C-alpha cells in the first residue's frame, strides 16, 4: 500500500472539494494523507466569510466539509501561514503534491479618479467586515450618509446592496458580525443604488437572487420597466436560458407594487463609473450614460467588480490567477478554485473543478517521498487542529443559541486561540 502526502493550502470550498476528490481516489493500492493548511484560525473560507448571512441555506455545505475532515487521514493546520511563516518550497520538499486553494481575496479596482477617497471601498473588504473576518473587524465603514452606491452587476454586488438596504433587525437571527449589526442599526443609509455598466441582458446576477428581491419585507426595489423592455428587445427572440430567466425575474421586480418603505434599492443600467467626487471623503459619483453624465450624491461607494488572487512567494501569478495548465502549476504543484480559474461560479462549481485537477495529480504521482510533514516546519505555538476547530465551532454555535442565531462568531484572534486551548 502506497501512502502519499498531500498538502492543501487554503481551507475554503475549493480546498475541501480537492480533499474529497483525493479521498474518492483512494483504493487498495494507495491512500492519501491530507494536511490542510489555513492562514486564519478558522476553516471554510468563503462559506464563513463570503456568503451573505441572510443566505443560511448556502452555508449548509459546511456539513460536507466537516464530513471530509472527519476522515482519519485528514488533518487541519489552521492559524498557519504559508508564504511568510513557511515557504512553499519548504512545503513542497515534504509533500508528494501541494495544492494551492487560496481563492481570490483582493478586490479589482475601477481605476477612476477618487477611488482612494475615504468612503470608497471594495466588497473584498466590506463583505468580510460584516462576516466577522478577523482582518476586517476595524474597517471604517461610513454609514452616516443617506445614500450608498454599489458598483457591479454580479451576485456579490447584490449581496452588498441587500445587506445595506435590509431593515437591520432582519439580521438579528443571522450570524452577521455583532459590530456590523450595530453599524447597520445606526446607519442613516436609506437609498442604495446598484449600478451596471451594461444593460440588464448582460447582468451577471443569477435569477434566484433576483427573484428574492420582491419578497423583501422592508425594502422597496426599483427597476425601470423601460430598461427591461429595451433589454428584452435587444436580447432577441432566442435569448440564452439564463438571460431569459434573469429578464423574467427583472420584469417581476419592475412590476412589483411599491410601498411606503423607508429603505429603497435602486437598479441603474448602462451607467459606467467615471469619477468618484469629494474633497477628503466621498460626496458623489459621476457616471457616463447614453444620455450624458449623471451624478449621484452619496457618502459610500462599494465596488464589487470581481476579485484577484493574493500572491504567495514561490508561486507564479498572471492576471490575478496562478499560472497553470488545467490545474497543473509545475512538478508537484497544483491549483484549484478561484486561484486557478478566476472568480467565477458558485460553491458547487469547485467540486467538478477539483475532481479534474485531482485526476491529473494522481496520474502524475511517482513513488511516495516519505519526507516528513508540516509539523516539522511550523514554529507556531498554537496550531488550530480539527479538534480545536470543533471546540471553536461548538462554542460559537452555543453562544448563538441564546440569541436565536445559527452561531455568534468570534472576531478577535485571541478569542479563537483561547477557545482552541481549552
Ligand atoms: P461577477 O459575477 O463576475 O460580476 C462582476 C460584475 O462587475 C459584472 O457585472 C461586471 O460587468 C462588473 N464590472 C467589472 N468591471 C467593471 C468596471 N470596470 N466597471 C463597472 N462594472 C464592472 O463577480 P462577483 O459578483 O464578484 O461574483 C463572483 C462569483 O461568485 C460569481 O460567479 C457569482 O455568481 C458568485 N456568487 C454567487 C452568490 C450566490 O450564489 N448567491 C453570491 C455571491 C457570489 P461586465 O459584465 O460589464 O464586465
């Protein structure tokens, strides 16, 4: 029986599905000892710090992750950073294969004047702030303005706009960070604009997310019927299935009865951001549109126009992704998920994506190296292993139960470490 050692860097969906694919390819001749290494004190990646808190069903995939982690040949090494603490080269020397599964954590920039003003930020910062990511706890989000603008026509922009436009008490029963719920409760924001640079037929929103909007209890959603009618004409007689579903859902929004709600989400199409204006903070945004420039006064601009991968020394990157051919980076190194293909697809997309890369990895295997493992490389006093993570997980869930939440997330690294040491 051959036992291969595989290190997976990153404990998000792509990493777990890579581990699952390896587990599925074990047989009478070979097994895989999997070490999953994560920089943060907690696993689950975007399922914990990306998925919107008002979408708890999407997070149930974490049960699959925990099943993968329950395999006796799986170990978690959280609170350990590859790149600074341990180099990729050191790791590669120990393992038969290293899989990069670090996602895309940096927000793309618009590259327009005023983008650096206070009050202009990326969804790559705002989303982890409301999801209790320890690196973003202290993010300064100016919510003392009446209008916020979200740029982008994808599901991240939609999540961000919805979180800003919801009646905040709707978040009490979710796992939104306490600091964010407090911020939203004090927020003066009542109008949220979400802007697309192209027409509705090109929007990257998906239909289930659009269909949710008319059901929002405390928020009006405004989409101009004329925008959708024109898009239907442009889309022609045989639009793609996704485009048709989106346009149908948009018609429902455009035709839904407007109420006297205090909060409103407005959709703007064919609005290309030109300049964010203000002296020392955001005071508005100028768009170019088919009918000339339009200015919207606002105090907060959040850009949700895609992501790129943060780099790790020793790994080649190009255009915000790890350089790879079908997931192979170089001998003994592979990449899966957003770091491989860029920020596209839903969580489940990573399952088939990882399965393909793991088949390639397995076909490349030679004899096992038997060269030790990461425990010989880390000098970290506190490594959060699977048992410690389970204690953290249970403590969060128990704390949430008292308040009718699925969990109450810790936000400070010292809180995680204290719980891990018990
Ligand atoms: P996305 O779906 O690729 O959308 C990015 C949007 O940004 C597009 O509308 C794009 O417009 C726009 N954009 C790009 N550059 C721009 C610029 N310079 N100026 C103005 N707009 C610009 O990306 P995402 O929203 O970050 O989502 C990433 C992935 O996660 C997607 O696959 C998404 O479906 C998924 N996701 C899913 C869920 C869910 O299932 N509920 C939730 C969140 C995210 P153009 O088309 O004109 O380039």
